């Protein structure tokens, strides 16, 4: 007999009870192509297989009370890939919007798409907006899908928006600070990024959430994305929980604050 989702959620909660769970987790989902190649398949086979890992990551995030999960689905540089592969990625994006949005809504997940949507056709943008609107009141988990996204684009876009407000007299230059600038980023209003996970064995962040990564903990795993299941996610959270986050302080200061808290 297969365990129910409630049973699984209880097990996850018990395992995480003694751990410090990050509020905001981001994942660079890498390794689909290599996973497919190992199985003698074409790269696009790996992308399709990776959809189940997205579902698993969302399940784990909900069950562990992570507040925000941000997934790097398609970078602004990915347009340079072979046309067939780009087409499959767009098809998968459409699939998520067509079939998964209702499931996300049923499970209390709020969907947001981060990135420059001007590159997508009007029909796809319309689907994105409808999915975002349908799930806008949900509070169990915020799921950000970064599509046609780049960290440099995010910063430049924010700077342009702030410059427009300065020119209009809505913002005074002397009042600009990090907190104010953060309100122009694509992740505005969300908790600070705590943990960035990259699957697939590469040790770089590939122009992802550059501003948000300032004090995030980085976790790199050799697990290829289609093999990244709830257990792999748990190990990442466990590793995060065992780290001491100092934010520029020394260890003794952090320990003293923890005692006072």
C-alpha cells in the first residue's frame, strides 16, 4: 500500500523538526541533457523527465514549510541552444501552465513567473498571466518560475524602473538604499534568498539571482536534475541547517545573538 500524501508530509515534518528550514530556496535545475545521454536518449528526453523532479521539489517545499521556491527553468542565454531543444522547453512550459496550474492552485501554491516576458508570444504570456491570477491568493507556497531570466537583466531592469521614478520625482536620489532598490527586483516582497541549490555537478551560479545571492548559502550536488528527489532535497536542507550564517559577524557574535534570541 502506497503511503498517502499526508503520511509523507508527516514523515518530512518529523525529519525536519530539529533543523533550521530555509524560508526561500532557489534551484538551478541542471543535468537533464547529461542524464538523457547516459540513458542513450536525446537531450529533450531529459527535459521531459525533469518535470517530475519539479513536482517532487514543490511537494517537498510544501511539506517542509519552505515559504518560497524559485526554479531556474530557462535563462536568457538558453535561446542560443539548438532550435529543437528550445522548442521542447517552450512546449514543457506550456504543459506546466495548461496542466499543472490547476493542481498548484488546489494545493495552495501561488505561481509567479520571473523574467523578461517580451520574448514570448502573446498566447504564452496570456497563459502566464491567467495562471498567476488564478493562484494569486494562495499562501502555502510561492513558486517562482524564472523564464527568460538573467541576474544581470534583473538588476538592469530594476535600475531602469528606479531611474524612471527618480525622473518623475517619486524617489529622491539621496534616499536610495539597498532596501529601496530591492523593491524594484523581480523578487520584491519575498523573503531573502537563504539557499541556492545547483544540481548536475557544476560549481557556478550562471547569472541567476545575482542580487539575491549576496548572503545566500550555496549548495552544489552531483545529482542530475531528473534524479533530484525529496531525499536529495532533504540532504540540501540538512546541510544548510548545519551551517553558521554570520552575515559579516564573527562566530561568537552569532552564538551570542542566538542565545539572546
